[in-house]
């Protein structure tokens, strides 16, 4: 009865025999024959072929529910089996919207691949709604997003905090009256603008200006509208976009004001053609989270990925030795980030507003590394004597 269920399920997902056949790399007649064979075995049709797009019959609805339960059990067992071998095999499928799949996830994936080269990693770029659906149906392991998803369906772990900033075309005359509120680029990159000594701009001064907004179903779009309403005005929206990067590029062209996250601004070249302002506290700050389905068995690859990146902004003790030495023995509470990773991509691991303690075997490498990181603006301290000293006093 369930032999050939993968053919039926692909037709269900695609709502079309021809599209499903393309995805499965088989001919449409062959696919149709396989589906009919399953229907004959059941004794009832699964699909109503008179509708466009293709729809399920009452029997088909129940069959698909059963298939999804079987696939869920299969995935859980495969995940369990992958645990054997200490991450020497397995898969990890991540999802993110355009912002996260373009700017945030690639360096994390590259780092994870360096640590575990035998894990096959996939990245899916989709809208938040589609990603949540895929996560619920077991087609993703983890997704990274700024939206707040239903806690009865999804579990989450914080990745980092993001802060929205007002980006205004430099040619707008309103800028001439707000010079004391303008943010230097270096204050955005160092997050110095979050200090209380840096005041938010009086947002009502922009109530007559044109805005480039993300669509209302987008979390940034929702927050931007709420920020304006909390400041007692409705924004003059001249364009609604799907992606934050697109709205920022339009601002750079001089058309209108946009709300942009400091994460994206830290990844793209900043231009003198745009003026930046701090927004009032509250809706302008949000958590970026990793999500997974409640009750889902966590594979070792998922656990390790969350361990490394889901908590990397909260750690303060870092073992900079190589992975093998760390796994043999390390100081309790320490997270392993090898020195070559740390100096090559420090912003992937460290927050300039936090203090970190580094140690190597004898304190020499961590001392030099700490000096270089501090020169770059990070707050790090090397533990004198390193792990060797810890063993002596333990």
C-alpha cells in the first residue's frame, strides 16, 4: 500500500504530475502508472484529476497524513543512525529568507563544513511562511528568522539581537536639521550607537517624507509601521518591497527612507549617500532565532550546529586550541573556537560589547591573539599560563 508513496507525495507537493515528474527525473507516463498502481492497491483514487491544480480526494487526505507520519518516523531513525560515527556522516538542511541565506548563514555553514567536512549541508532560501511550513513537515532541520513563530509548534534558540536603523537619502533637506542625531558608520559597526549617550532621532520629523517599506507580512515591515504609529503618524509609503536589501538599495538611489537592520549594514558596503539614525527603543530591537519543530528528534548535526552558533554570542571563555586537543580535555564551560577561525572571521563569533577570556596550552598563542583582537576593537583577555596552568592548580 505504501510502496511507491514517494511518487504520490511528490505529486501532492507539486499539485501537478508533470512538475512532479521533472522533480523525480522520470517520465510523466511512468509517474502516472506508479500512482495508479498505489490507487489500485488501496481501492480508491487519491487525486481528483478533474480539478486544476490537482487536489486530494477524502481518501487521499488520509493517505497523505499516513505518508507524512511514515516519513517522520524514517527521518527520525535516519537522524538516530547518523549519530553513530561521531558526525562522520549525516545531513543538515538549513533555511533562511533572503537576508539570512545571503549574509548570515553562509559563513556559519562554511565554518561548520570546515569542522565536519563529511556532513552534507543544504541551504534553502524561501519566505518565512514557506520555511515554517517546510519545517513543520520535516523538510528542514533548522531555520533562522526574526519572526516570532507559534511556540506550540516550534522550539527556538536565540542566535543574536538585531536593531533596526533609519536609513535616509543624504540629499533629503530634513537631514540638515538633524545633524546632532546622525550616526557615524563606525558607531553602527561597533554598536556604540546602542549606548544611552546616543539619543534616538525624533521620528515625527519624518512624517511628511516618503518611505520605502517592506510588505506588512514581513516582520521588519510590521515593526516599521508599528514604530511610526507609536510616534503618532502613518508613514507616507511610496513603495512596498519583499526584501530588506532591495529597500536599502532604493534608499541609496535617493527615493525614500527605509528601516534597515544593523546586521545587514554590518555586511554590506555603507555609502556616504545615506544618513543613518538611531530609532526609539522597543519595537526597533528583536531577536534572531534558530527554529525547529517541537518534538522533533535532534540529530547530532543539529545539536552541534546549535551548540556552536546558537550560543556563541553568550559565551565568555574560549579555548583557542585545535578541535582534537579541546575534545581530549578542556576547562569546564569553555567553547572551542580555534585561533585561525577566530582571527580570520572574528565578527562571526564575538560581540564588541562583551568581554571574552581566551586560553591556549601555555598562554602564548592566546596572548598574541588577544592583542590582535583588541586592536580590532574586541574586548578580550588572555589567561596567563593557559590550559597547562589550569592542570597544575586543578
